[in-house]
């Protein structure tokens, strides 16, 4: 069961870690390349701030972004700012999201995200947690996938496996973690996830095994999967997030 209150607390903790790490940057390093192609660290921080405001819109029942073009333009506008301005924006935008989340609301209601994606309002805090944690890693300043909270890593693996489940063009994939857990993704229609987790697998096309950090890196497009073990064929190419 999703606990949005607990997830909001996790978002606060992750935001404080990000702010502390970003505070160690200077105006030269913030303009340097991040791990995301074509983006500086300033782009990453600007995106995290604008994402907070976008989720305020979502929770308030407004469109997440005015348009895709406006979203991109806002990030480009804010990316070149000095460190102090970036930190202030990160802190203030996070506070606006927290204030919106504190308002009385029906957390079971359906909200609409970018590109028409719908979800429960209760999952918005976890979605924000994803943004803060993974983009902290994307800065390339010493915070790695291995440093992510264990609970977050497992939930994000589950979330992405569910996102790719029965996606056109993907084979049936069993994701085997180093703790022995097995999760289904790809073309596994008719097979419940718990069948994989309990080891009652139907024949699958590909089994991908490895450490949780490496599995998350592959699923989230942060690593190429070269550290994973693949049986039954080549490592599947995942669709873009």
C-alpha cells in the first residue's frame, strides 16, 4: 500500500541531501556537463526545481506543464544561473510542493501527469522522490546508484518493471536480483508478478541477473547493463522513459 505521508518525508530527506551536495559546487562546476547528454549540472538542477512546480500543478488539478515547449524553455532559461540562485530555487520550489501536499485532499483521486499519463495522487510523492534521487546521481558529483536508500532502489525497480510490463516489442523478461527475488517485465501477459517472485516462472525469453544498483541503472537508463548477466538472448533494449 502506498503511504504518501511517509513518501513525503523521504522526499524531504532526499531534497536535503541534494541541497547539501549542490552547495559544494561552484559556478564553474555547475556549468560543467552532467551525466545526461546535452545537459549541464545547471540543467539538471533547474529541471528538479521546475518539476516541483509542475507537481504542484498536478496536485492542484492543473496541467503539469503549459506545453512541452514551455517546459524545455524554462529549463534552458534557468540552467545558466549561479549556484546561489539554483539553491534558492531548489529550496523554495520544494517548499511550494510541500505546502501544496499539506492541503486537505483526496489522495485516492486520479491525477494526470505529462503526456496524459494518469495515476493515483498518492503516488505523486514517490514520483517526486524518483526525480530527486536519480537526478542527484545524474549530477555526477559522487552520489551513485549504490548510495540510494535500499527501499527506494527496490521500489523503483518494481515501478519500472511494471511500467515496461507487456510493452510492445519487449520479450518476456525475468529480472533476478542478487537477493533472490525475481520480477516479471516485458511480454508476460497472463503471468502475475508474484509467480515470478515465488519462483514459479513460466518459460521466459530472457533472464537478466545482477546487483540491485546495476539492475536499476539498466531499467532507468543510467547504465548500459554491461555489469549484468543475461541468459536466453541479448540484453533487451528498453523503451525511453
